[in-house]
């Protein structure tokens, strides 16, 4: 970083005792720094983008004669490595057209604030999203909102899959359709609407039902990630198919939905606890004989929308790494008891064929063989 400056979202504050607060009040991003001698505050003040990092080191040495050059350089280097600074005057990369930079300027501000990894220009997350191919399976209440959010955010290629036609009862929660669409294939209508949202995203679709794990594997072939928003055939069965098909393809997936006021989304990545292990762990935690209800017809547009947006957020986070969400976890909320947050995590079962010890060893061997055959 040649001309470092503090990101505007992380403008520091100094307390009376000399402690520095940087990163605002956001949990997981903000930090407090003990600065009894005032070195860090002076460095942050100097790093306004008008000086090189080496010039800041020199000025620190001049202001604090007792501060050795090595220590001054260490202060500057640690601040740069913290992720609270950015390169002054950085411009969008040439891969992004001016219209895209304008369209995604708010995305950029979000990533800049949340991403604490030093970057060359700050658009790296957007470029990763732009280069991704995502399959959205199921275009109902959850899937429609997820597909819209991914399109609006700039996922480069989006493939939308659903077997159904639009019905009147869909319109209370499925945002992509209107009364004039009743009787039309959801995939066809969704593609048309999503293309109108963002012409810079390549949106495709097909009217198709995933009737087996093999068919699901065909649908996700070539994708970077799956957003599973369908609930047929059988919610758990379909999730198991997705779990195994995505593991075989070596890609992550996110899935979510609603069960009355409960809204959840889960993120799964190869090499981490899989859906089947999380599901088995949660089942074992319940009292024997307790029925498991994975959803039903009770839904409001709010619960459908939140579930879809949580799935989209999981997909965006997994693709960009910002924020780096924990995989193998289901999270969500209860809309009638907002203080009851949902956070379900369970370890991999050693004998799990998807993420257990043997599966991880096999995946490691496969990666080694691929690297040997394709060293580049």
C-alpha cells in the first residue's frame, strides 16, 4: 500500500485515557488499541493519503525522537495489515465498466467496511462475484427473493430452475410475478424480470424438476455455487441430494426457508460439517420421538423475503469471502420472538460419507492427484 489512508467507515476516535477506537461500533469489525505514548494516533493522523508509508515512518521518527525507526515502521505496517486502511486514490479496475462501478458503488462501500484484508483497489470482492456462476433451484418465495438479490448485487451468471407455473396463491409472497403471469412458467417469467433488473448479469433459466441426485448433479454442473430454495420432492430428501451432489462437484451450497415465524438459512462447504451431519446432530439433541417440521404453507411476504435474502447473503459471502461466514451452520431468527436467534452447529460425524474422516482424506488425495497432473 503506497499512500495509505484510513477508510472513511473506520474513522478512529481517541478516548481521554489514550485508547483508540477504530472501526465504529460494529461488532466483529471494530477494535480498541492501547496507545499510551500517542504513536498510533499520530500515525493514523498522518495516514490521510497524502504521504507514502515510508514518509509516515519518517514523520513519526521526527515527532517522537524516542521512537526507533524499526518500531515506527512496525506501527505503520501493523496498521496497514489491520485492514482499516486503503490505498488513497484507488480507482475501479479496468474490468469494471463505469456503469458497473456506479451501479455497485454501495456494494463497494459495504465490502470496504466489512473486509479487513488489505486490498489493491477494494473492488476484489465485487470482481469475484462478477465472475461467479450461481444456480438458484426453486423460484418461489425464498428463491425469488434470493435470485433478485443475487442479480441486483452483480452475480455474473445466474441460472434459474423451477418446474412450476405461477398461481394466484403465489402472489402474496413471490416478488417476481404479477397477476398477468398466472399460468406462465416461473422460470420464464423470472428470467425476463431479472434481466430487467440488471442487464450486466447473464440470467438463464429452465423449467425443470430435480427428481434425483443425478438430475441435481446435472443442473449444477459447471456452477460455482448452488442456492437451494426448493422444497420438493420432500424438503429433507432434496437437501440430502444437494449435500451429496455439491460435495461430489466440490462446490459450496446454501439453502434456506421458513417454518411459520421461523426463518433460517444454512451454508455448507466441502471440508466442513455437511447438511446431513448438522441435521443428524440436531435430531440427536431432541427428545426421542419429537417430530421434525421442516415447513408448511404458513408464510408472510416478510418471512419469505427474509429467508431468500439470508440465502443470497450466504451465497455472496461465500463467493466473495466478505464476510467469511462459518460453514456447516444454520442461522436465522424467530419473527414473533426476535430475541430468539437461531444458531445450529454440529461437528462432522467420523463415518459420514460426505464430510467424515474418510471423505476428507479422499478429497485431499484427489486434490494432490489433480495438482500433480495439472501443476499449473
